[in-house]
C-alpha cells in the first residue's frame, strides 16, 4: 500500500467515477481492508510515499462515510499539521503523493490548517531544498532532489529534469486545484505554476508524441517514456476541460501522445 499501488488505485477510482463497475469498487475496498486502512509505517509516518494511499481511502470515505476509512490517514496528517517541521518533501514525487491528501482533508473538515501546512511544505520544496529550491523559476521545470540541482548536468550539458518527476508535480497541482477553494491565499500560485509547467513542457514533446526520460537530453536513458507522458497529457486535458488551457494549442499534443501510447504502450 505504498505509492506504487496507491497511484494505481487513484486511476481505478477515477475510472470508477465514470464507469460504475462494482468489481472496481470492490477491489479498492478489498485493498483498503487488507491494510486496515492504514499506512506502511503507521500514523507516525511523514513520508508522502506512505500517505498516497490516503487519496483512495478518502475517495471511498466520500462514497460511504465510514470513519475507519480515513481515521489513520487523518491522524498521520494531523501530526504533521501540529508540528513545526516543513522540510519533509525533499523529492518532488512527494508532492503528488501527499498534497492532495492535505487538500481533501481540509475540505472534508472545513479546516484551513491543512491548506496552510501544505503550502509551507510545498514552498520549502520549491524555494529551499537543494539550496535554492527544486523549482527552476526560469525554465519552469523541477529537479528531482538535491542530487540533481546545478552544477549537476546531463551528458549533453543541459539541466536534468526527470520526466516522471515533473509529471508527478503536474498531477499534484491538478489534484490540488480540483479541490482547493479558490479563496485560498496560495491558489493562484499553484495555478500559475501549473500553467507555466504546461507551457514549458509543450515544446519538449518528441516527434513520436512522447517525452524523453530526461526532458532536455534525448540521449541519456534515450527512448520513449510513458509515465511522464501519461501524466503530462492528464494535466493538459484537465486544463482544457476546466477552461484554463487553450484547446487549439494543447489538444494536438494530447492526441499525438494518446495515439502513440495506444499503439505502442498498451499490451493485449
């Protein structure tokens, strides 16, 4: 029930929201029950990879208000909210794994302390981790962690921006913006970061419709990369559907990537 499975169940619940097959719902309930609706390292964990399962627990709670579904994930996040520590998200994957949990608990309990703490954690990742933050405000892309900030360079001399890692950030921002009240003082910053990232990612798309593993170096772990590609077009599609991104600009990119994945990434 760490991030690997948790992200799968996020997708399954999204599918269930538009295709109400009982077997999807039952599979998610079975998963939560198997793990006693808790996290890998219990409620004291501060690790986003452990907390990602909370996104599905919350989905299921909102369908059937059983407190047992979210009791432990709420306790875990509450411990973080009550502490002064704000440097937990030292790798960018953590933003997707944990931020939506904070957002949705804030909405469920009508408690802005969740939003306040989430922003403190996000801002530390963005502006402080790795020395000057993991977000390059000039290129609007993220370094995965402190090991990849400059002076680290890719073999071709460019900065190292990991495709899937930047995909996680796009997904985090989409999921946060989907639930966060627009009155939140940091809503517009999240929105601007999302729009800036989408604009930066668009010209980096390969001719075959995918993105590179290393966004600016096609030779390092060369070839098509599907997780980043999937997450980017998820973000683009959400932006179009919510009137934030221009359809004429982004729809051709989505279609190109989707068709390439349908043709070459989906096995029988």
